[in-house]
């Protein structure tokens, strides 16, 4: 007779968070969302921040909701986005609300970084894609500005590390999230001390790194009192949301590519050793840590952020449309009107995204999208075209032909983008599960607690529990012409 096990996944993304109870029973996993909440930046006089105290209240509300759902929790695991961090004083107190990665304090920091250490040397020590949002450049900005916070800080913890500390009382840096920082050496599996020294970043801030799938303690009595959860074990899953999401890819072979689709799109392949060479540097690829000895050789791309910001801008103007409404308008609009590079710096910060897309098209001497549908279609087609660019280079650098493409995460709900991806890349797309990050989080807990035996067994559970959507490529010569235009604007 099989036993049933309940786990709670707390999954916090850049736009929203959720608490999901997963029940593992006889090789199948069922989900129950017990709490959902919004997330986003808060602008203060000194810049954009995350409201981590409100998020902490939402986490406790999610635990309490799980208890009220009558779940008998065996474990709690938490994951979030990468790169952002909190600073703690010598008593473990939070020094300030953490900055948001889209804050402008990192503008110009890449150029500043290369005055301290050549670009090639930074990559050789970290294997990470160069993005101004990375933890390394956030810390560098504080060093350059002589922030008093660096003098007062005793510990740097990534956002999930902060919440795990508040849940369990244990301060630790989890591996998958540590690898997003560009402060970590993937080949030595330790902090990149030469880089940190070159950038004048205090070395004592960095703690030993623990592996995903580690049990770090039980729920603190103060949290038990507020939530009624009892002494539940706190499991560190793959705390970087992409790491957890890739665990939930329902793959049956080793030659698949994956896209974790949401505010950001992360596209990559699973490898056993990091790929740190001149070509990876030239293409600006990244090596982020995965679960069970895997690495995610991938690229971080601007994803549905473009559509989210368009929606926000139109809502500010008094037109409150759903994402389904917006996608429908795009599907009815003229194809291949113009292309943009989704990762151009013009699109990084919050603002009037429709106007920025139009300006990009005008500046690059292309037809300018006028209607809402045209603006969003340009964005979605361009995201798919960027996927093709990344896929071709994944094939080249790994020596494999990646087929199919697994799309996981909240972005799988955008069926138009899924079909564009199949058409543009000419590869089969398997979309789902939607809640891949939470599912991977739950399955990591099951493995850590001895209820599942391996990553392959966990992926078999995903295939048995969730039905994906399949997208086959449609022939359309317009994609090749549009791809040539993308390559032109990327130069």
C-alpha cells in the first residue's frame, strides 16, 4: 500500500507568488494552490526595492493556508528569482530592504567592472552571462559609491536564503542561486575570490554554499505559533526558480532544449560540466547550477516582461485588458511587421513599453507598429526569433541537435508564443507543466526526504501527472526573412 506525502512549495516570481500543496501518492503528484499574492518593485527615494517584509507576511499566510487545507506537511521548500540579495548585520538583522535588479544603480557598472578585471578573466572565473543586473555589479555599485551598508554588513544572503533563514534560523547560501550571482566559480564550486578581491567586495559577506536537496532544520517556533504548522522540516530545493523548474521538465531523452518562460525566458540545455570557453564568452552564455550534479548551460532573455509592461502602460491609461485579450489582438495583427532585439537595454527598466517598442522600430528604420495588437505581435515574434538564435548556438556549443523544445512555467499559457516558437525554430514544442517551478520544488523535497529516489524518477512522476500541449511547426517563409532582420538589428 502506497503512502501519501504532502509538501508545501512557496514559489515567488518577479510578478507574483504562490503557495502550492503537492501530494505524492503512488507515483502521481496532485497540486492545490492555497495562497497567491502579487509581487513587484517599490520605488523609494533611493531607487527600486523589493518589499521583503510584505513577502514574508505572505509566506506565513501561505503556510497557514496549507495548514487550513488539512495538509499534513512533510516539508516546506522555497524558491525565488535570482541575482538579488539582502545584507544582514552581525546579529542577523536585515539592514535595508533589498534593491530590485531593475534599479538604475547598475547603469554603467559593466564598463566599471572591466576597469578592475578584463571581461575574459571575469568569465573565466565565473562562467556567467554578462548582465548589468547581476549580483556582482550590484555589489560593485555599492563599493564604488562607498555605501555604508557594506561596512555594516556581516552576511550577504540571496533572497531565498533570507526567507530560509527566517523560516529555519539557519544562514546559508544555496548553490543554484549562488551561481546566478557572477560571484561564483563553477569549476571550483566555490566563490570566485579573485573577482571579489579585484572589485573590492568584502570577502566575509560570503558563506559556505550548500547543495539543493539539503534539509536545513525545522520551522522556527515563532513561525509555528503564527501558522499552526508544527515542526515541519525546511528543505532547500533548487532555490533559483529556474533550477527547480528544470527538475520538472518531463523529458525522456537527453537531447532536449528547455525554455523556462515567464517575465524572463531562460533557454538552455542540461549538461554535466560547465562550458567555459571563448565561444561561450563570445555568445554571452551562462552556466548556472542545477540539481543533482547538473548544469544549465543557457541564456537569460527578456521574455513576457515586454507584454507585462505593455499591459501595465495601457492599464495606466484606463484600458484594463487581460493577457488573453492582448494575445488575441496580436494573433489578429499583421505578421512580420518589424523585429526588435528583446534584450536591448532600452527595454530593461520599467516604463512606457509600447512607446519604447515603437521608438526602437523607428530608430532601426522599420515600419512602426501602431495598434496594440501590432505592438504585442512584434514583441512575441521577436522573442521567438531570439529563441531561434539561442537554439542554433546551443546546438553549436554543445555538439547536439536539440529536439524537442520543452517550454515550462507560466509563459506556457501564451499559446501564440508557443506556436511561434515551433514555427520559427522548426522543432517540436512540448509545453507544460505550467507550475513547473513549484512542481520541481515539491519533487526536490520528496527526493531530499527519501520519498523519491532520483531525478529520472521525479521526471517520470511529472509525465504521469500532467498532460502537456504539443505544437508542431507550420511552414512559413516569413520567419527566415524576419530572422535575418533580427540578426541585422543585433549587430
